[in-house]
């Protein structure tokens, strides 16, 4: 069953020709990290046929195509594109064009900050950045393509608006039904690029928690399939879970535990709990233990293999 289907079976599109199906094409936001984790859990022999074909946008955001019919939604992968004799770029052009001349409900939360819940508009905006002229914001248009059917918009110079976006993003990530990204993108020379948030915004409770919830969810979904993959390669590497806690100042914090002498694959956490065989524990910044660490190839979100000695042997931060 297609993972995007709204009914019991996928739309029967395999027997339809290009001219029949082109009016049914719609753009769809695709989360690069989410798709990578999903692919990792699929058997290798079905992976390519089960994956949606997608074009990168920026950061961990991409855009693909689905077929909307009375039977539900069906993903368009390389197999269907080959059957139709079309490229992904061709299909995307047709799919995006199908979203034009529609009424889209845009909710303005405060002046210059918006929520749009419309999956076709969201994907079309990712593929056609010029559509961002719809929004009146302070500074550059900043968009978080948070969910397949929801985007959050504010301005690069609007600290209040961006902070509100972080609070809304935290709410969305906590539900985590159709996640795409928690990465803010802004327009540079007509193309989307990753935005480095102002420190006051990045450290706001909403943004901190949203980003760390994201890391925790992805690592949890990745852990089982990654452990199985490493075992199939004959590698004796533990896959560390990510723990989400609050520090003494009440800020969201992620960490993974790594035991002395145990090669461990860790995700992009804030810290590592370095555990000695004698039971001692030392909390270390992740950046301080990555020097020389192996980054696992073709693993998204990234993981590094740490093989640490005794905590007492580590240099002081």
C-alpha cells in the first residue's frame, strides 16, 4: 500500500498513459531525512520501486510528484516516470502548473507571520520560490516546510514572528504525522537557502525543543534498521538512542551515552554521556569527541562511530 494513500489501495495509475495521468499530477513536499530513514527500513530489493522520486530544494527539503485520483494518492517513482517516458522535471512542471488559479487560505497570525495549510501550494512554493511574493514580511521571506500540508512563514528580520514560528513548529513536531523539515529556508538570489537563525530566535524555547524533538524522532526511527544494517555488514557497533531532557536552566538538551571501549554510532546530539567501565560518567560536548571519528557513509540523518577510552583519560574541555 502506498504510504500516501488515503484509502485501502493505491491509485491504479500503472496502466494510465501520460496524457491520461498528467491532469492528475500534484506536487508533494518530501523530507530528505524522513525518506532516508524510511528507505533504510525497506528491503533492498523493493527500495527503489517504493521510493518517491524527488528533486532537492535546500537543506533537507525536496519536492516530488503524486497522482491524485478517486482511489487516493499514489507516489510517482522512477518506474512510473520511465513508463510515461518523462523526466522528474517534466512531471514537476505539470504538477506545479496544476496548482495555479486556485484559492488558497492563508492565515496571518500577526502582521508578517503566516500559516498555510495546503499541500499543493506548499510544494509549489518550494519548487517555485517566486510565489513567495504572496507574503508581506519584514526582511527576506523565511519558510519552514514543516509538514506535507503545512508551511510556516515569517521574515528574516522579524524576531517576534520567527519566535512564533518556532512555537508552532514545536507543536507540529510533537505530533509528527507527516514531517518534512524543521530547517528555516530563505530566498537568496531567487533560490531557497538554509537560514542561520538569529541567536535570540534559535535559543527560544520553541525552536530549541522543535529541533531537538526532530533529532530524537529521526534517531529513534533510524536505530533499528541501522543496527540491522551494521550487523549484516559484520560490524559490532552499538546504535545509541537519543535522550531528550532539560538542563538546569530548563532548556531542551539531547544526549547519547557512549560506554568506554564500545564502538557506538551516535546522532547529532548536543552532548555525549561518556561512561566508564567503573561507572563514572562525564558529559562532553559532541563537537569535542568527533575529531577523527568515522562518519557512517550514506546514512541520513548523519551518524558517527565513537570508540572512546576511559572518561578520565579524555582531555579537559
